[in-house]
């Protein structure tokens, strides 16, 4: 019986994790220009979270929850989400709503990881100096896990080639992140 119970618990955990991966894949499916962005961000989050001393349960939850940071992009119209050039002010205002959409999709969950994903979706574009969005949170008001996702998200964006920019070297990306410390980042 103990074996069967453990097996059932492990199967449920696997199903839960698989559901998170599939949800993140659904979001990335609409914008395949970013490639494996979500998986890379998730891996970077795990590394950063361990390096700053977060407990292993938080590290594991963050690994899965961070996969959902851009889930709200499924609610952004294609003409904006898939645009190859710069956004107009109005388009940028619509694009920023992915944080609120993602939070509204995930936050009603009773699951710890999906709830964490909702908080991350809402707050991963907040900035240490308060100039981020959607709520203009600053400093310690921003959850530490969202601060981790922010660094990982920006790092991956910098080291990845996009239609609008060449990739940075790892050294240049790290230098840029350090230069933004105290403004964009903790």
C-alpha cells in the first residue's frame, strides 16, 4: 500500500508539472521567434535562486512557476505580439497587459506553483527603482522570486538573437545587468 500511495503521489506530481510545461508551451506556440526562451529562463532562475540561498523547495517551485511568466501573451493580439518592428505607444500599452492577463489566468489556482506563476506573471516587469509595470512596485515590494525571474528574463533576451537585434556575448549581457543594478534590478 505504501508503494502504491507513493506511486500515485509521484504520478500526480508529474501530471502537475507536465500541465505547467504544456501551458507554457501553449504561450510560446504563438510566438516561436523566442525559441526555447521559457525553458532557458526557468533554468537560469534555478541557478540564480540557489546562488542567492533560497531553500530547495522554493527553487523547485520557482523552476516550474517561471515557465508561466509570459502566459498572458496568449491574450495579446497577433498584430502586436508578432510585430517585427518597434511598438507604437498604444501597442506598447497593449503589450504590457500580458502581465495582468497572465496573473488573471493563474492566480485563482489553489496550486502553490501555479499561484506563484500568477504572482510572477504580474510582477516580473516591475523595476527596483519603481519604473516598471504594471503597478510601479519598487525595491522590496517586488517579490524576490519575481526579481530573480526579471534578471533571468533579461539575461536570456540579451544573449539571444532577435529580428530587431543581435545577441550579446555573455560577458556583455552580465555587464549590462550590472549597469542596471539599483535601477532595473535589485
